C-alpha cells in the first residue's frame, strides 16, 4: 500500500497529464468505477489511477449513469469521494431524475433522507423543501455553488431538465458559502458542454392539459475541434396542474466551454426563464374551521409571473506548482408580479374577498474566488482551499392592498363559481428598496493521514443591509442600515476501513443576517446555528452501493416566524433545537435493480422564547420513502423495459407552534415505466417512451401551518417521448 504522502505526490505529478488526456480519463471513468472504489479501499493499482479520475470533471458526469454517485463538490468545493467526506451528503443523479421524471425540484429531492416535502401541502410558487427542520427556499437554495436568493417575496425557480444533478449537503456550511440555513443547502448543478456530440428532443403530455417540448444539444462547436464545446438546452410548457393552478414555463440555457490549453478552462453560460403560476393556491378555511376543497382565490384573477435572467462564467487554471485558481461569477435578475384574492370576512356561507398585489425586482452580482493548493507536511497530505467571495444585491419591492372588499369578488362556498376578474391594486401599502452586500474570506484544509480524513475550516463574513421603506397611504418613510459580521467554523474527521466502512463526526456553525422585519418595521436579529453530527457510511469496494446512518443535534437561535401576513411582519421564534436520525441506502445492482430507501426521525422543539417546550409547526417526526426501479436485461423477452414504483410517508405534525391541532399523516404511491424501442429494433435506437404517475391514490390531505392551509397535490400523470442521437 502506498503511503498517503506518496499518493498525493503522484497525484500532483500526474495532474497536468490528467488534464491533457481528458479523453483517456473519460474512458477510465466510464469503464472503471471499481478503480475509484478500490482506491478508497487501498488497492495499489487503483490508487495510482485515482489522480486521473479525480482531477477530471468527467468523473462527476459519469455519476449520471447510476443512482449512486461517487463524488461531490457541494460539501467542500473540492471534488471529493462521498465515502471520504466527513459529513452527510446525498446526491440525486441524472439517472434518478429521469427514472422518476422529476418535473420540479421538490419532486427531485423527495426520496432523500433528512428532506421533508409536502408537509405544507401543494404550493408550486416555491420549491418548499425542508431539510433538518429548516425551509431551504428562504436561505438554502444554491445553483452551481452560488446562492439563489429569496429576496422579498420572489425567488429563482429552477427547471430540473436544465440540471445534471442535485446535491443535498446537510448541516451548516457557512464556512464555504457564507450566510445561510443551519439545515444545509441544496446545490443544483447545471448541464455543461460535452466533448462528444449529444442531441435530444422530447415531448410530454400530462395533468392537467399540460403540454411540453424539450431539446438538449451539445458537442464540439466544430467537428474535430478539441478546444471549443457548446450546449443549448431549452423547454416550453403550457397548461395547468392540480387545483387549476397554472404551470407555464419557457426556458433557454446556453453554455460555451473553451479549453485554450491543457491547464485552462473557461465556461460561459446564460439562462432565460419565464414562469407563470398562481398567486395563492391556498384552500378556503370555513368559519367552523373546516378546510374545504375550494380555492380561496380565483384562477382567472390569480397569477404569479416570474422572469429571470442569469449570465456568468467559470474560470479554472492549473499552475505547474500544484496550485489551481478558480473564479465563479454570476449576475442574476429576477422580476415578479403577482396578484390574488383572499378571504377578509364572512356573511353566512358568503366569503367576502379582497385583492392583493405584489411586485419584486432584484439584481444580484456574485463572485467566488478560490485558490486550491496541494502539499505535504510530514505524513500529512493537504488539499487546502482559500477563498474570497462577494455578493451585492439590490431590490425594489411593492405591496398593494384593496382595503375595501368588492361584491364582485364574493364567493358562496355552498355553490362556488369562478371566473372573476378585475383591476390590480396599486402598490399603496408599502414600497421597499433594499441593498445587501456580503464579503467573506474562508479557508478549508482537507487532510489525509493514512486511513484518516480530516477537514478544518473557518470563515469571516461581513454583511451590510440598507432598507428604505415608504408607506404611501400613511405618507411616512423609514431608513434603516444594519451591519453584521460573524465567524463560522467547521471540523470533521473520518476513518476509512479497508472493507468500505467509514465512521465520521463533525461540528459546524452557521450565520444568516435575515431581511425579515418585525411589526414595528425593524430588521430582526441575525440567526445563528450550530450542529454536532456523527454517523457511519458503508460502500463495499467495487460496488455501486452507498449506505449511511447519521445522528445530529442542531440548535438555531433567533429563528424568524411570520406572525402577521397582512403586514408581512415577522418575529423571532427564540431558540429551536432539532435532533434527528437519518438512514439512507442508494444501490445500483448489476441485475438492473436500483433501490433508494430512506428513513428520517427528527424532533424540532422550541427551547427558548414563546411556546418553549412545544414542537415547531409542520415538522413531522417520521418521514420515510422507498423507490425501486428494475431494468430488464438485454437478453430477456422484456429487453428495453424499465419499471419503477415508490412509497412516501410523512408522519403527523402540528398545525401551529402552540401545538393546538394536528395535521394527519400522509402516504403516497408513485410509479413509472419507460421503454427503449432500440431494444426491439436497432433502427429505433435512442427512441424512449415513458409514463409516470405521482400520487396514484389521488390523496389530497389538508396541511395547515399557522393559519394557512393547502391541499396536497392530487394524482399527476405524465407521458413522454424523447429521441436521442
């Protein structure tokens, strides 16, 4: 067995050769997944091949051929084997996304340990995802390593078809990413240019009156050119989904990668996306407290239109002395316009409704500079990452209310009729201009000592917020300026046994200067979190099997909670302590069976402040899922056929933080089937048909949180046909 310091020496000596021979690296990653596994277990030959696989991006791209990923950058910003990462990370690969035909990010991550979806009902306006008791749509949404901000009311919806994979990093990661959720992040990795020609077109039909067309083209810009590669991905969708909620989307994502030499890569990319959903998919809560299968708003009046544009580049250069410099830069713009009706009062069975309008416009510039260095100090082999990042956000927000209910908007729940329209209220309640700047410096050291793997990291973050608020009706205005700074740390250790068992433990902290305001208009105190985590991973050498069991203790202070929807006012919840156990198995067997099984046990308790001793609303203690997909062998009578089925369970949860009511447990069944016509006739190679059904039993349970109730998504069926060449 080669000592760790020798391994790193070999890796540095061969890194330039690995970059220059990317085609050879791709061939190795396609045919030799076992080499990476044997390298983790200590095989000498596999270890000598590991540098070629590690340094090339092809190793992560090849993960898309299985539901069990081998590597990830999400937890360390350095391509690292998951079995050697001393923290809990789950990766949803391209193959898994396609097997389950995920149509949004919620569907993409719902079979992941620690993740809770559908606990607050069906709300397609946002990707409402909870990770370890935290709502990630607020401060844990990332794309290609840069945060996608929830600004004042709007966010940046992401189309799964534009992605290569989704990484779920659990627990605080403020050391690398700055301000954010203590629950972790979801990092969505975009499709990038491929070196080999690839073409795909597809069409889809589904619930309800849903029609979609897609295309994905990639390869060398000029045949035979090994320096310039492109990718162009697009999608157009019209139609509704359940509860008469609009689901229209148009997306175009171009990218261009230039390799001027063996050591340098420049990738330019862009995104144009337009979405239209509804402004309020909530259900009517009758005066007697019953949740009715009736929309509180009107589908003809309702809309939420989001336009987003992103443009950026990724630059990487590897120096001869073992240093690698990377720069990730992006400019984003988001424009939201929404309006809806909500119940203001009752007369018998008549709900008197008033109109609300909101707009949100944001411009965000982000840059992340990284310097990676590999060196040895005695028996210790180091991979150090030094970073400097900067974010500047400016936004404009308007909030309008129709103070007087209009008889035209009345809704009789004994005979509900829809089709009402009318004017959009002026932005008469409040106008807000916000500027946020964040600067951070960080360092992370990944250390190898024989079979030990250590990570040590620290970061200093400075954040400044400026808010100017005008109240047109009252004729008043307010100016606030807040400056915060914080130090974040993390430390982890893992021991890698020869048989593939890897116990680990870590500690990490988080920091987030929230933008929510109290009823008096003051910005709330920053939230701070810390987590202790311990667990064990198991990856039998030479297999596509990854098992993990993790226990954690997470504390968050100054957690914000919405207390007045009319004023969009929040208050600090105090301190919340979440304790949990997560079990996850991802297996891809040679027999053609893919199996993903998860179980999450967690309890989020308010440990300080109002309602101390109570559990946080809409956080089920028990969550479990099981997905199985079987692809028939090429020599069988059913060659080309792939069938899958899944089960999802959410346990009971409380409807409010005072724990006065309960949401019932939910149980859903999903299924999917695809057929590759090329298995029957080679003339049809690349033609694939698929049918997927979500929530086969059409269960639409009511889920409530702090006075808001949403029904679960009903049965959703899609049928697709795509052709690849």
